[in-house]
C-alpha cells in the first residue's frame, strides 16, 4: 500500500503538468507584451499606444482574466471526476487560448475564430464536474433535491460566466 501523500501525487500528476503548461503559456503571453512594448516604444505603466500594441496587451489581459477560472475548473473536475478527461480538456483549452492570442494579435476580428474552441472546452467539464460535485455533496452534506439544484446551477453558471450576455459584450 502506498503512503496517502504518494497516492494523491499519482492522482494529480497530469493536472499538475497541465497547470504548469498553463503558467508557462501565461509567461509567454507576458513576454509578448514586453516585446511589443519595446517594439512600439510604449513605456510602462502606459497601456495605450499603436493598435498593434493594444491588441497584444488586450489579448494577454483577456487570457490572464480567465486563467483562475480555468485552473479552478481543471482541478475540481480532475479531483472529483476524471484526471485524464480534465487534463485533456485543459490541454485543448490552452491550445484554444494560444490560437486566440495569436489571432487577436493579428486582428481583433481574428479572435472570434478561435474563441469557440476555448469556450466549448471550458464548458465541457462543467456538466461532469457538476454531477461529480452533486453526488459528493449529496452523500456528505445535502439532500438529493439540493444536490440536483447544485448540479443544474453549476452546469449553467460556468458557461454563462464565459459568455456574458450571450457573448455580445464579452471581452474574450
């Protein structure tokens, strides 16, 4: 029998790897902003300048805004549902964010082509996570009806947070 701490490590190594890749991706985006500042002579703390700089800056800021939500859903879905599926969805999400960043840097209209992948992937774990959490809470804290309400709430709130106002006013 393995030590409990070792067993926990085995069950979270893929999640940790995807998290590390996410952090490295965020670092890459930040380095792109630094490079754009130098290229377009925009000194910190200024955030305005040529349109090319502003697109790089906004792309990085948008990706950073959603990173805490991504990490939270990644780990909760991985711990309560499936580490493999959660890690796979996490990799797809990171790839979608990379495409989004690249597209937004080229043209603000190009971001919409790749945002669909990020949104779909971020919404995929939410039903799985919802069911896992609802069963966990139903056996631990709540009655069946309250767990079902929690499941429905989580399943619909996460995608709504991503697509605020139907995507019309979303800063993705």
